[in-house]
C-alpha cells in the first residue's frame, strides 16, 4: 500500500513541478484544476 502511495505522491509532485516549470504555457486548465483542488481542501 505504501508503495502505491509513494508512486502516486511522486507522480503528483512531478506534475506539480511540471506545472511550475511550464508557468502559464499549459493554458488555464491546469491552473483552474489546481485552484479548485486547493479551494476544496480549504473548505471545512
């Protein structure tokens, strides 16, 4: 279980790093998704 979690975490980190490196080049889709994800986490 921890292995699959580590793999998922690595993928998530890589995707986030790619998003940072790409800046706004990907358009707003990734940005919108990230914003929604963050906002959903902020909700109580």
